[in-house]
């Protein structure tokens, strides 16, 4: 049953992701804003990379000595992102893994920066995911996720987000329970597009 629920969630998020990817321009902007806040360096991980827009942007900013990891459970997203990131994968600078935020296929303490966009809403167990993410991060590492509360509210009103818990508060509380520090959310505006970024650090 748990397996079925997990599979259901992935399918749901995949469908949402696929159907919205051409409709919501700001979603792609959000992916890029993540990289803007990260001061990208070292070993960088994107959770739930989807079609790979955020990874592509991060790769351009990372420089030749950085390394980019992506983890996503969806085979479809792997195939799309693999095409988008083909050159980085070929040089070995980008590695895409099949997995989830709750069970990362990475060793302890190797990651300097983590980002994710439109993703935590689909994690079945926020506490498990936050503990797992912290496990792979180095001391001094930090994480950012971007979201647009106004867009998410609109999607909820349109009935797109059935059973999807997108509200930032439970996610931020799970980060605190996992002993992330400096957990905070800031609001930003780019033109008429309003969005938020949630930050969390590891001591
Ligand atoms: C709405 S899409 C967002 C994709 C990408 N971040 C973007 O904004 O373009 C959500 C992504 O999260 C992935 N996902 C679903 N459950 C996940 C989990 N438990 N851990 C990590 N990723 C997950 C899905 O496969 C999908 O690619």
C-alpha cells in the first residue's frame, strides 16, 4: 500500500509538472532564481529536477570545478533532463540519480548547496526527507527552495493540487525539527511576478 501511495504521488506530480510546464512561465523563472541565491560552488544537488531547467541554469553558473547532482524518481523526467544536460553528463560534471528526497543515493556529508523548486509538496514524509537531506550536506552547507505562494494558491483554487500540501509552514517546521539552522522565508518580486525563497543552513 505504501508503495502504491508513493507511486501515485510520483505520477501525480509528474502529471502536474508535465501539464504545467508550458503554461506557467514563472515556474521556469523560479528554477533559475534558485541558482541565483546559491552562490554556487562545490558539490551542488537539485532534488526533484523534473525537466532539468534548474540544473541547466546551475551548470552554467557553476564553473568548471563544481559538480552537479540531480535526484528525481521519475523515469520520464530523467529522459527529458538527460537530453537537456547531455553535455554536462558526457563530461562527468553532472550526475543524475533515480531516487527520492527521503532516500538519497548519496554518501554522508558531501554536498555544499542544495536547491529544489516545486518539489517538497510531493514528498510523502517531510521529516524523513529533511533528515535525509541534512545527512548528505556538509557542515556550513545551505539549501534554498523557491516557490510562488500566489501561483500555488491559484492552482489550488483551480483544483490542480488535490491532496498536495504546498504551504511553506509544515516544510519549514520539518527543517527545524531536522536541526537545520537559520530557517527563514523571504519574499521577492521580479517585474510583476512575486515569489518566495526558503533558506536553511547546516551548522
Ligand atoms: C512539479 S515537478 C518540478 C520539477 C522541477 N523542479 C521544476 O520546477 O521544473 C516535481 C518533481 O518532483 C519529483 N518528485 C516527486 N516526488 C519526489 C520525491 N519524493 N523526492 C524527490 N523528487 C520527487 C517529480 O518526479 C517531479 O520531477
